[in-house]
C-alpha cells in the first residue's frame, strides 16, 4: 500500500466520494459522469469493486 504526503496509508480499494480527483478518475475510467459516480458511492458505499459493479449495471 502506498502512502500519502502526510505518511498515511492510501486505500486503493475505496473511492472517496468527497475527493474530486478520485471521482473524476473513476468517472473517466468507467466512461460515466461524476454525478453517476457520486450516486453509486451513495447507493453502495465506497468499495471500489461495488461502485464499479453498480456503474456497469446502470449502463
């Protein structure tokens, strides 16, 4: 696991819905809007696998 500038461990298995750069990345990766990613995080939680499954199911 990599660390942040502050020395904290980053969790790549999660999507931080409040972090614009993470939402943008996931939206571009899945080919959806940022709003769709935020809605998926609200619906299924912040697990990256679950968010991607929800976005795939919605498309």
